[in-house]
């Protein structure tokens, strides 16, 4: 069973599990990389580049982190730039 982390103290919403929190932090870390954001808006960036940047943001002890980072690219782009 995954540990539940209450988000209520942060923004009043429902509880998250630890994996959701790691994903949110990875996306926030990607958003802070202004040079990469500008690259995406300009010439673009490859999926593998974005995946690698997200992977850097995920904890090393996380099982399946490469797979998680790969599947997180689309969510990250939607959260940063909109659907």
C-alpha cells in the first residue's frame, strides 16, 4: 500500500499518494528550467530530452522511474503549456 500524503494542508484538495507527489514535483522542476521551456517554445525539444529532465527530478529510489518519466512527458507538457 502506498503512503497517503495529505494535500489538504497545502491547498485544501483531496489526499495524494507519494507517487502523485513525486510526479507533481518533477513537473514543477521541469517548469523551473526556463532555458528548456524557451527551447520547447522555439525550435522544440525531443521527447527523450524532456524525459531525461523529468527523470532527473524523480527520486533515485523510485521503482520504474524511467517508465514513469516517459509517461509523464505528455502530462508535463499539458500542465505547463495547456492541452
